[in-house]
């Protein structure tokens, strides 16, 4: 999921930005090669501190220009990308190994267990131990609901965001569309919705502000780990939109595609969000059911 507007792959966006400044294709390719080289290094050195100066040396670019180029290609600053990779790896280790949370914390570069747990809980949506437990006990009862809005309380000068999701013809599964305050899908979205297939979507009311639309297409799978790790999940969106006086400004259409090396990790826990949404829908339906039952007596 992903940027001057990022309704397309980060690489395409970077090419569009460079084209605006009349940059040669060879320079564009060199930029992407430099960023990919740094991302590979990040993955190899998750347990080590990395400064912007060290990253820029690996990219053979000055720190100032490297920071700008990295943001153009990925949509976020290099340090934020690095921290997201650490948490993504922590999620994978929690699901695929029996490593203790304490050891895992140090394996992904944190020096403080408390800091790791706070960061993980804040950006993933629940503590490392609860994340592991939820994924390990995932069954068909956790299957993703369809056409379910992730409702939020109405806000003053609120707007409903409407758009259209497109996807490869071979895709069959559930599509999540969320609205975030940053161009990386972490923590809980401001609002969102789930649809059964590519097509139109409507995100519940959003207050005035600057947001990013991010989408994930989860193919139907018997391996519920994919609902927590998103390693093959289709990505889309990332474009910046502005809501002013209840009016949406900017493109809201999303095109899903295969993940790329430049994509920031998806850190949110989608099944948890959807379970909470289902609970809210059920709770909101109870008063109506009670009224109907009373009226039929």
C-alpha cells in the first residue's frame, strides 16, 4: 500500500515525480537501485542501530538527497520504514517461532522490553503475546466479514469518502479500505470499510483534515497467518486527500497490485479491527431487535 498521490505503485510514483523534473530514466533506475540496496541492508541489520548517514553511505548519496529520494520511492522517511520492518519481523517471529517475547524484542533491535511492547501495541493494535495468541487460535470463526463498515462516531463537518477499487481479474477475496493519518497502515484507521469484491466503496463519516487512503486485498486462504502477516496481500492507495468543510479533495479511487520491495509493511491487525466492527454492529442491532420483540407481544 502506497505516493505525489500514491494511487499506484511507489516506483511509478517516483517515476512520475522524476518526469516532472525532467530526470533521465537512468537516474530513476539508479535511485530505485539505491533505495532497494538500503532496504535489503535494513532487513539484514534489524538488530543494529542505523543512522541516516550510514544509510546514505550505502546508497552513495548525500544524507539530504537520500532522505528525499527514499520518501519519493516509498512514501515515508527511511527511519520510519526501518522501524516498521522491525515490527513486521517481530510479527512474523511471533507466528512462526516459539521465541519468547523478551528474546524476540532484542532480536529485532530493541534494547528495552517495555519500549518494544508499547511500540508494538500502539502500531499493531494489541500486545505481542495477545497477537501471538489470537493468530494461533484463529479458526474459521475468525473469517473476515463482508460489506462491513468500520463505523466511527459522526464528527462535525464530516464527509463520506466514496471511490472505486480495481484489482487483477484473478483476485477473489476480501478488500479492506482504510483511512489513516499517515501514509503507512499502522494502528487503527480513522475509519474504513470492507467490501466483497472490486467495485465502489463508501467509508463512513470523516472529520475535516488530511488523510491517506490505503487498501489491502486478502485472497481467500486456509492459512490464517496471511490475515496477520500480509506477505502476499495485494496493496493499493496511499494517496493524500484533503477534507475541507465536509468536501473531499483528491483522488479516492484505488488500484490493487502485488506487493513490492518498496512497500512499507502493513502493521495493523485486520482481524482484530473487523471483530470489533462486528461487535459494534451487533451491539447497535440489539436495541432494534428488542423493540421489535416488544412490539410483537
